[in-house]
C-alpha cells in the first residue's frame, strides 16, 4: 500500500499540478491523485516537466476525471485502457 495526497481535499489551496506535486514531495508522500483537467490547455512541456519531476522522486500519480473515468466518459474500462495504452506507447517511442 502507498500513501499519497488526495488533492481534491486541498482545492482551497488553488495550486496547479506542479504545486500539488511539490506539496506531495514536501510532505514525503508516495504520490498523488489529481484531476486530469489540471493538464487541459497546457503545453506539452508542462506535462513533460510534471512527469520528469514525478519520476525523479519515484512517485505515482492517479488521474481522475471524465477522460480517465469510465463512469463519466461513457466508455468501457477496456476502451479506456486501450486508449491510454496507445498514448503511453506513443510517448515511449518519442
């Protein structure tokens, strides 16, 4: 089991994904859960920087939101996994 930051509890902080990641590091937690909307309309470099810092500290991230939640997206779990497998494979090939 791992212990992380459930960022929905800290929405009053008004932090972006990088700020929430820094709080996770500051509190010596093992990862964080955050909404996928925090990455919407952000340049690819923002996501790359987030992932680099996440990996540098060996942390996990759990994304929430309609783009990653079968209940909210109207897709099956298999469809969601297939979509993410393609995206992850494409990133690994870069």
